[in-house]
């Protein structure tokens, strides 16, 4: 059988077609080496293990978690023969750190980057309404976390208008699905009052979705105030760090979102009872104070009355003393002249004078 004669270009094309057909997508795990960024657009690095090494190439926009030399990662991509350099490479579509050390390293690198940009600053955090009327939830509706969230929400308050976007919450498609859901709610004509993202607990790899850089930035840029409750209380993701309010768990997210109706009723009852007691005390005090004031006024009026009565009695006595009738009743003498008979002065009384005058007139 004669060998097929191919040009270099045809050989490269044939090889790439064969690879694309046989291996449309491969997942390769290895350690990063010779990592570099070119022109702020392209990322290249070697992926190696103890027995081999292979080149990898990707656009920087596809790198959703920072990597550096020595990190262990899994790349998803397609093997290709580079027509320009004649080298065998993997055209990478996505990168994911694996292993506790590499996952933590990627987390720390991105956290430092976002922190330097001020995305975790408390100054940009918004508060949530005390009792929202409409909320949007992004989660897997098949998860126990969603069931717990809705149960607690209904037990504590109820009556909210809840719109839910069902997404994956782990795995490669999850971050992009959540991003699309965030954009959907932010583009509504009437925005929900709160945007909630929840997921139950899991391993570091399970929660890696919520350390995705584009997702983290999408949460930070949301027009709607965000509440994120991912994992257990000890878990911390970049998504909840950049959110306006962090909840320790999905259950805690429901408790944070709405108050407990029964607790509010209990507090209102206590306030009403306290106000009633306070008003009763005030009324009792007011009545007693008024009674004391009336007693003081009564005493003052009585005192003025007694003083006025005493003064009136004094005035009546003085008038009585000046009444001529009273003076006449006591009797008095009229001195008409003095007749000295020896040393005796004769004083005639009024009656005597009147009688003498009467007799004198009669004789005439």
C-alpha cells in the first residue's frame, strides 16, 4: 500500500480532525509549570506529572480561578497540533484546582486580588429591607437546602412573593448558570427587593463554584441587594464575602431575610402591656396629683374665707360702735351751763331738759 502524500498543512488539518473526532474533549490532571500571560490576553503553561509534560494554551478570559506554578489542576480542553509551531498542545476551555492545597491557593490568590479592588469593603455593602415583599432565589430546587429555606421562610413569616431560578450549584456549568440567573433578575422591569443565592454544605471542590471570579464579580455588580448562604457555618466562599449580607447556612439565610412573626407578636404584646401599665401608672399619678392640688386649693380657699370672715366681724364691730342708735341706747348728758352752788356743779340730764322744755311750752 502506497503512503499517502500530504502537505504539512494537510497533515496538521488531518491530525486535528482525527483528534477532534476521537477526543472532542479531554480532562487532564497535572501540576502547573512555566505559567505565563502574554499581552494581557493569552495564558500558556505546561501541565506535568512524573512521567510527561504537555503544553496548554487558553484565553485569559477563560481563566476563572487564578493559578500559579506548582498548583495541581484539572484542565478541560481539546488536544491539537499547533499549525504555527508544530507542537502538540491542549486548547484549554476551563481550569479547576484540585486537592485541598491547590484549591486553597487559588482561593487565596483571587481573594487578595478582589480585596485589593475593594470588593469586600463594608462601605459598598447595602442593607436588606426589614420585611421584603418580593424576593428572587437562585438555587437547585431539588436540593435539601431549598426545602429547608422555604420551610423556615413560611414558618417565620409567609406571604412573600418568591421567584426561583433553578440552577446547578456545583460542577462546571454551575457558575455560568448562576450568572445568567443573576442577569435575568437584574434586567426585570420591576426588581425584586432581595436576591438570594443558597447552597447546602459540601467539600471544598463542591463549593468551588462559589469561588469563581466571574460569578463573584457578577454578585458584586448586582443592582439588587444580595444575600448569600452557601455551605455550613465554617465555610467561607468569595461569593458570600462579596455579597451585601452573608448567611452562615441556607436556613440562616431564611432567618436573616424575615423576622419571626410569633416573636414580633410576643414583643408587641409585651410592648402593649408595658404601655398599658405605664398609662395606668401615669393616670394614677395624675389623679393623685390632681387630688393633692384640689386639697391645696380647698385649704387656701378655706383660709381666705376664715380671714375674710374675721375681717368682716371686725368691720361689723367698728360699724356697730359708730351707730348713733347704739350710742343713744347707752345714754348721755347735755351740759347746758354751770351753776355754782357752793362747790357743786349741777348737770341736767337730757330727760330733765326735755321735760323742762315741754312744761315751758305748755305754760305758754
